[in-house]
């Protein structure tokens, strides 16, 4: 089937078009719909964060350092760098006797406007805590500390923490060659590539706790499905830690009251699943993330998987309008299905 199309429309003239590949799986993990190429191979980017966070739970580090559900949720998230977010990550690190200086995630301005303005007013530079990946990196550091692995090389693909994560993704996707695709993500941590089908299947298994168990030789103490259950519950309880107030990822989890757990990533990727196993993966071909929310909500609406009240709660993403700098409506976005 042809890809979905997200069109940018002004005065009935299509100004731009984004092609979108997508797949949907039923409660049993079987394909029930596809647009474009469901075998398209793409890097997981931040969509992998819930699976990367599995290491901190599997290893026993989450229990050893008494991580709260809020802290587990931010380990799964791409936060906007609000004051609350940086405080949560800082507390995580302190539980293991670590500090911001141990993070190797790089620095960028916080996406949260209030925090960005505070830094400007106070003449402060953003810190590593403001990185949208600092929660993930904190979890990796805590895992390394707990299993006695080196802290300064925790980003290397051959590090014990990254080996756990790679095997989590192999188990979730069933792709044995996945480790061979490893490259550095934007934050410097390793990331891997999979097909859209495998990414959707991974979320199906994650949200239904039907993941295969990992090799017993790895430094793990808990079962994969116990770890998955704790992370799913954490994301459902604290969707504001997955992204931030008003943000797409957060709003989708909130609108479904945690029935749906999903995570977006760079270059227009999004994937997630309902608790009963129905799963999707969506990839904007040109990588433009503005097309991801409308493509995802339109796919869920097409499948009949969102109620009217849920679609209403997500209306700004499902039927987005274009406004100029004066706040005047000048166009809209729409999805065209083949």
C-alpha cells in the first residue's frame, strides 16, 4: 500500500507533503494494517528509551537506589528540561553518590520556556541536567555503579550496561543481527536500527509483558517482564516525566489514562501500544517531526482505537491549524490515506 500523506494546506493549496510509513498490530501481535513499507529499517533514536531503561530495573539498581516511579518514568523519557525535570534527575544521581559532572549526554537549551527564561534572567548557562536525555543517562550511570562497571565508559557499545540494553532490544524485536547496526545517538549513547514491524512488535511485547527472558550470563536480577511492568506503570502514572506538560508524548498517555504507552524519537519516529497489545509504529519518511502527532492520531482514529473523548482531548494534534505570528489562522494540516 502507498504511504500515508500529511499535507500542509493554505487556501486549499497543498504547500508541503510528508510521506508516512506505518504498521498496526492486533492484540496477538499480528499485522492488521500497514501503509507504505512496514519493513523499512530505521534507527530507534529516543523511541528506544523505555527499553534502554530496562537495564536499571533488570540489574537491581532501581531497587538498590530506591528509585521512585517518577524517576523510572524520566529514565524512559525525553523531558523538556523544566525545573522539576532537572530536580528529579539530580536526585537520581545523588542516590548513587553521583553528580551532574558524571553525565555524558551533552548540553542544550531547555525546551521548557519557563526554565529557559529563568536561565536567561539569572545569567546562567544550561547544564547537562537540561538535556532531554539526562534521565536516560542517569539510569545508565546508576546501573553501571550498581554492577561495578566503569562509569567513565558507560556510553561505549561494549560496556556491560550497553550489552544489557542491546540484548533487551534483541529479545523485544527478535532481530539477532540488531547489535551490528550500532551507532552513537545525538546524546552520545549507543542506538540501534530495526524494521518498523519489529519496533511495533517490541512495544506489543513491552506493554503486555510477553518479552523473552535474557541470557542468564548477563548481570541481571529481575525478569524482563517484571521490569517491563514497572516501567509501563511508571510511564502511565507520570506521563509528564516522559516529555512535559502539554507535549505530544505526555498528552497521548494522559488522554488514554495510561491505556496507551508510547514514545517518540528523532527523525519522525513514534511507536507504542495499548495494554491489551494493540501496537503501532509510525515513521515520517523525511524525518520532519511536525507530521508525527497528526499521523499517529489519524492512524489510531482510522483503526477505531481512540474514543471520541480521547480524540477531542487530542484535537490540537489530530486536527492542527496553522497560525501566523499574529495568531491568525492561515491554514491547516491533514492526513490523506491511500
